[in-house]
């Protein structure tokens, strides 16, 4: 009947509206945590600059106050902010995983690797695992990735593995005979 038809339309509309509201909430949550993570990461970088006495590169912290801190305190604060950043990026990564945003997953895992790396030697294995997982995602979903994504992930993997890279010695090629012709292969 006509009443059943309108009820079906109403149910479809409500389901669509609920889906959009949930998507908006997820997007808002992601943006909130990403913004916090970026702020904490920037503060961590300010402490790195203070440790290196690169006073002109400091963006968020009070340079005068940073100059009064000991090296040990600066290191401690850098690690603290890296940990806070890691925690926020981890929430973002879970959201990106749930929504199958492959490029975001790669970027987040790479950034989480850097956070773990900054946190010290007891976190180096985790840093390497995050960096490897970023490269693996690129390999598994190469149709969604770019050459630049792979180069950036490789650079971060090399950094957390303690390898000094020179841009001209790292080459990346794509195999045209492979059935997955878009798959990218690292060549060292």
C-alpha cells in the first residue's frame, strides 16, 4: 500500500541520516585526535630543537624558559610529548583502519614509528614494526598509493632502523611483468 511505501522511504531516510551522523562523528573524532597529536608532536620537536640549541626553529614553547632547563629535563619533556602524540595518532590509526583509509593508515603508522623512535631505545623494536607495517600496507594496497608514499615510508623505516640514507642510492621500481603491475618493489 501507499502507507507501506512511505514507511519504507522514511526508514531508508532515517538509516541514511544515521549513517551520515555516524560518519560525521567519526570524522570529527579523527580530526580532534589528529589535531592534538600534531600539537604534541610539534612540542616534542621544540624540545628537540632546544636540545640542539636551534632556538630559531622553536615554534610553540617559550625560548627563554627552555634555555633554563637542563638537558635531562629537555629530553624528558621531548619523550613525554612524543608519547602523548603517539597515543593520539594511535586512536586516529584505529579510525583509519576501520574506515579502510589506506593512505592515512600508512602516514599514521609512519608517524607512530617516529614517535616510538623518539621515545628511546626501549621502543626501537616497536618503531621498526610500525614502519614495516606502513611499507607492508603500501605493498598490499599499491593501487591506492604513490611512488612518493613508498619513498617516504622507506625513509622512515631506514631512520628507525638507524640507517643513513642518501636519496640518490635508494631506487624504487615497478615490475611491469607482475600481474600486480602497480606493486612497488624496493631495491637496495
